[in-house]
């Protein structure tokens, strides 16, 4: 097995693979990220053939590791990079206990964090990627990590997973050398990974105070809508992979977050519309 070690925010991973190619792609995209101090890791991801002959004949990648899903379908070797990223997501979702995990993207400005969460297709990944090119610090795409004690958002700036139309939109504003290979017809559609700006990687140990929570929804006339506290709380519990496992500390952290952070539902039809709405809200923050 080949392997590489990666430290992303507070989490450290060992990614082991029966094939060299997925690790070469990871090494190229994560070249500016540090290795874990002393080689100590939190999780191991394993990319290996489901059957021995699948290493050579119609190679297919089974995602394993410390945590794995027994009924998960393998991916073709051409999507090995996606398998590695999904493997890291899986370890965090099922095994991380140091923070409350929210399925959300986050960016920072002036020491304050904007958190965006919503269903797949809401545009949160594209918005965070675009804002990161327009003066905001990128903090994370897949997970927002909420500190149980301080209530701060802890950066987890993994590669940004762009899907379908978002790929072309970002190619218009970001240099080609920051993109990984485009993978067609994956289980999630067409996917291409984007390396966050260097500032996001260099400052991934700097937490930020949450200041605004948005539930974006793409494809509708631009408007901001109020939400009730009970709806916000329930939707965030649904967006968390470890809320139940954390028990009382998770409940208190989420309750404090909902009580203290201004929240809006945001409909929009373009990044420009979303940015205008966000700027209007941001200017009103204390």
C-alpha cells in the first residue's frame, strides 16, 4: 500500500492506496498543506480493490478505513481522487467528536465568520469559493466545525468540491493550476476539485467568531427571509453528523449558536445577487 499523511485544520489523515495514481493527485493538490507533527494521525482512509483481481482488471476502488460503509458501491479507478475525498468526509462524519460538525461552508472577514448551510444544490460551495476570491478567507466547504467550549468556528479548508455548472463558473475566475482533474458522471454528477487560496491554508489554525448564518437557495428571485428559532435549530440538527453522538455538550453548543447568531434564509439567482444580499446583512452587524 502507498500512503500519504495530511493535516487539514485540526484533523490529520493517513490515506493509503493500492494504486499510486490517486495519491499523486492528492499530493499535487495538497502540496501546500503541512504533514501531521510526528506522523500522528486521527484517521486512516484505505483505497483498495473490493476483490483482488479488481486491482488490475477493470480496477475499482473500495473506500475503507477506520470508519466505512459496508454497502457503499466502489468507484472506478479514474475517480480515485473522489474516493479519497469521500473517505476523509466519512471519517469526519462518523468519527469526529472534538467539535460539533455542521454540513456547511464558511468564510471569514474581519475576524467574523459567515456560515452557509443547505441541501445539495443550494450553492453554498460555489458561494464560499467565489467569496474566497473576493476578499473573504475561505474556512471550509464540506464541514463547519463549531467549538463546544468557545463557540468559535474552526477552519477545515479541504479542497472545494465543485459540481456541474459550478465548475465552469469558477474556471472563469481562477487559474487553471488550482484545479484537479474533472471527473465526469460520478455518483454526484461532474466534479472538479479546487485548491483554496494560499491564505486559507496558511491561516487554517485561526478560528473566527460566528457572526451570520445563511440558508441559501439558488434559482429563486433574490430575497431575505426571517426564520424561527425552532426551525433553525431543527434544520441544524439535521445538518450535523455528530449532534446525537455528542450528547449534552452538542445540545448546549448548538443552542448557544442558534440563540446568538443572526440567521436568514436567502434566495438568489446569481453570485452577484447573493453577494449584494450578504454585503447588506454584513454591514448591519455590530
